[in-house]
C-alpha cells in the first residue's frame, strides 16, 4: 500500500504484492525500487518529483505479533488500521511524505524537506496513542540516523531494518534512534557441546532446559530481538546437521522446515519457548525412531563414533572392543548401515566441523584438530570432497546466509 501527502490526484491506498496483471501505483513508484534495491524499467518517470539530489529521512514502523495473531487475518486488519492512522497523523504534521507497507510486518515512511529533530519530536507524540495496541502487537519505531539522498534510500531502508532488530521483547512501544554494533551471539563451548549432545541423543527435555536458561538470561538483560534471532539461527544449523545422517523423507523434512520457519515469526518470549519446545520434540521423535529401527551392534558402533570421533579411532580398536575380527566387523557395518567404517567416521567428523565453522570463531587449524584430523591437509581434502568447497569458503557462505534479512 502507498499513501502520499502530496497535493494532486486522490491518495491511493493499495496492497503491495497483488497478483493482478494491472500494476498498482505503488509498484510503479521508483521510490519503492530504491527502498527495496530492486532494479527494473519503470512505466512512470518520477524523476521530477523525486530528484536524486533531494534529501529525505526514513522511518520504519515494525510490528511483532503474537503467533495467534500472525496465523489469522487479525494481523493484516491491525496493520491496515495502523497504516491509515499513521497516514492521517503524518499528513497533519508534514506536507511532503510517502508511506508504504513493504513487508507483512512493516510500514515505512519517507519524509522530504524536514529535519530529523522534527521527525523525532513527532514520533514521540505517537507513543501515547499506541499504548492500547500493546495487547495486540508490539511496535518498534526506527528513525534513520541521518538525512540521505533519494538514490541512497535502499541503504537507509536497510539501516532502519537493522535498527529495529535492536528492540527487546518487551510490550511497550520502543523508539530506536541509534544504530549499535551488536556482535553475533556465540554459544559458549559448554552450551554448544550440550545442545549438540541433547539433539543427537533425542533428549528434547535437556535441549529445552538449556535454551530456556539462555532465554531467561536474555529477558533479565533485556536483550535485543536480534539475540533471539541469532539463537534461532544457531539452533536451526545444529538441527539440520543432527538430522542430516537420518536421510529423512521429504514430508519429514517439511515438518522440521515449517517449525524452523515459525521461529522467525515469533513475536514474544512465550512464542519462542513454545516453538523451541515443538522443534526439539520433533527432532527427538525422528532420532528415537531411527534408534529403535537400528541393529543393536551397529547402533553401538555409531554411538562410539558420534561420541569419540575426535580420538584416534580405528577398525582394529573397535573389533577388539566388540570381540569381532576386523574383516567381519567391516562387512557387518557396511551391511547394516550402508556405508563402511571410514566413511562413517569421516562423515561425522566433517559434519561436526561444519557446525564449528558456523557457531564458533575457531581457526580452521584448531577445528581440524578438534574433530580428529592431525593433518590439516587431510582435513581440507576430505572437507572439499564431501562438501564441494573448502572449510573457509563454507564458513563465509553459511555466515552470509545466516545474516540475510529474514
């Protein structure tokens, strides 16, 4: 939807993203392209009205809805009413603005020819009006840090998006007017190992207890929304790495994907607790089903590999432990699991290395040693053979994916 306070044709209030073959006024606005960094040929030339040299300020209104509102038409009803209300309030105070609904949870206003101080003063007058909304949604207002030129609107939009992530999960309306540098959340080695162990053993209660403790710390320290999203990112990475060797069917993968997607739609602390619980219970169900249908001896071998992969394990050592000949054990493992001993060991080591590359800042040399490779050349060769890229390339790719805007 777009609402303009300029004099001229009647104001339009249209929904963005319509499937209609007729282009909406909003989709033709070059301003929208600038905000979204979308390139394309436009059917209307707005250059006379929106000069590249003209300065403006960007304000983002971001809404966090409880899950019950997100899953119904109530969210769009609330957002529509608030958009109209903001439009009226803004038009009474400023003569030259554009207001857009760009995302399903955001409204953006672009103010032309005014100062940041006047905008900030106006935003503060909105807070009392929004108090009654806190029972239905939680609102964060991010005010861009500086005036930008029209051709810099895309950068300004990205900035207010990052600023909105600095809000905490309290219910009051929050105004963010500074951009802080927030380091990514890194689990301590103790937490990281515990969560991996809980997931791999199908211990949903243990995993949830640990995550609940982390969230309690977030609440006490009034952590930013960004911290909860980092925790969701890191947990999702661990979940996929844990489930990878189970070779789940498409329907099972879709179940997990749906729950992880819900993590990024959480609007309250309670939403996060409920969704993490659902995720861990689903992972545990898949793990326990797999364990139940596995041969006891093969299951014991795999348990040893999963827990002692960093040691100098060998087929001879396992055969002595299980009182079998190395040749017989080798054939037995291949018959019961579909892969031989060395393939399993390397797969587990590389899977663990992938996890450490994502959730820690350890050097590649240290990761190589920690997962059981004394020779980094052997580690690099095996990693590239299994993953198709070097450990360094994998780390850069995964970190860039994690930090993409959800």
